[in-house]
């Protein structure tokens, strides 16, 4: 259980920091992901979607830590594995450049979440 708790808290904290960056300094958050800081409604969409993405997955990590239920952090891992999958598919199907640093982060986040999920499930 100790490993699950550590992974949940570390991942939740990293994701919370990313969410806070999108809330308070979104231009810097966009730049850190190698993306343009959009204008108009695109900016609104960019800020709200990334904030929701990182904040919701952070909350799932903390919920698993607090309740010791594996389902929350499993879903967090699922979100990041889907992000990794669509990162690759965007590159293959839509001629978008492969975001390698994001892909690595997505796989690491999914792995951390699923290891914690496995540990919580097998308490």
C-alpha cells in the first residue's frame, strides 16, 4: 500500500501543479507544452480544457489516496493512455508532428496510475 500511496500523491501533485499553471499562468503552460497560446474563443477552450484535464486527473489520484479505492486512479491512467494513443494517431492520420515529450509523460503518468491501481486493488 505504501507504493500506491506514494505514486498517488506524487502523480496527483504533479498534475495539480500543471492545472495551477493553466489557471494562473496559461501562456507559460501553453509554451511548456510546445503550443501556441491561442486567441479568442480558442484561448478559452485551451485554458478550460487543459485545466479540467489536469485538475480532474489530479483529483482522481487524491481520491484513490484518501479512499484506497483503485478505480479512481485506474481511470486517471486510462485518460493518459488515451491521450498517448491519440498523440500517436494524430501524427499518423493527420500529419501532426509527434509530441514525443508529451507522449513520454503520458505513458509515465499512465504507468504510475496503473501501478498504484494494481497495488490498491490487491490490498
